[in-house]
């Protein structure tokens, strides 16, 4: 509150902020009780950090993800939930435990307020976001590996296939240096952290990152905010524009706002 999100965005450096006491938000029981009937998107993919295929998606009720053990016990599959419920500000505030509207203009065009829920071991491969990212941990711990902006040094995957924001180096902890030598200079500047409940990570647009859920249940809220900074990173802008069109034409999940039933 002292500096505001604009100061963080101008600084353009990742930072962890410890939230004030009294803003713990809701754990799984509270989330399930308030949003259990909300339709959410289930991401499913093989539990393989080197998986080259796109995840599959389907809509389920949030309550089902909490209650059905198959989403937790299948050793060969990673399951995660996402829902952009920016159009339900009362629910956003209740989940977080504070008025998010005072900090984030998350209802503006292209912005998002996403609920993410995953089980232990679920891994998000290295990629960058075209939006400013404020990620708040509500339950469980999540490990992040961050690396500074760049493009060709990260060996981007096929832009034509809609993977231009993702690296051929799927896992920054497991690099084939013979195939990807240019990434070494960037990863020499890597930052590693574990985000814990009550903490918020600010991750600037264009920064490469990967994440891994460490606990049995992990619940995070993140806000994606558009910013003119993207015009200073033309590779991010170009990939974002192409990927948006690709997702629309191919029917790939594109984080459109959901509607809760509460």
C-alpha cells in the first residue's frame, strides 16, 4: 500500500511481499463452501516434466475437485484447477481476506483474477507471461524458479503451434547444455524461491518462470494486469498477439472470465 502496484511495475524486478496479519484469506474448506458450485476448468496432463504435448481441459464443479480422490491419487497424471472469476469481486475479496480492488485493477480489459488449485508435485513448465503477475499463496507452498527477460537465449518452442511463450528447456533444473548452451548466461541470473501462505510474489511480464506445488493441497490467487511495458519487449507483444489469435481459432482455453453461482 505504501508504494502501490505502479511502483513495483516500474521497478520491473521480482519481489516477495508478506501480507499484513488479518489477510489470511480462506483455505480449502472456505473456498469449497463459498465457491463449490462454480464451474471451473480442469487441466490434465501426464506427470512428466518433459511432456511436449498440450494439456487437455474440461469443465467440472470446484466441489468435485476437492471431493474426488481420482484427481489426487492417479500417479501418472497431474490435475490442476483454474478459474478467472474477476466478475465476482465479492468472492475475490472473501477468498483473499482483503479488498483486492484497492490494489489491482483486475476488472479492466484483458486483466484477470485467477484461482489456481493443485496437488503435490504438479509442475508448470518454463514460460513467460505477457501480463504483470501478482501471485498470492493461500494454502500450501509453491516453488518458483525465475529468470530474466530474453527470447532466443531460451530456445522458444514453435510459435506456429501456439508455444511461442514456452521454452524448449522445459525444466530449468534439468538442462541439456549441449543442446541449449545459450541459456546458461540467463540461468546464471536465476532466482529461486518458495512462496508460502500469506505471501505475494510480484513477477514482471516477460520474466521466464516455472512452478512446482510442494504440498498436498496448493491454493493460489493471481492477478494478471496489462501494462504498456509490453511495448518495450516486442518479442513478448508479438508472441502474445499471435497466441491470442491461435487460441481463439483452435478453441484452446484462454482464461475467459467465469461466472459463479453464489
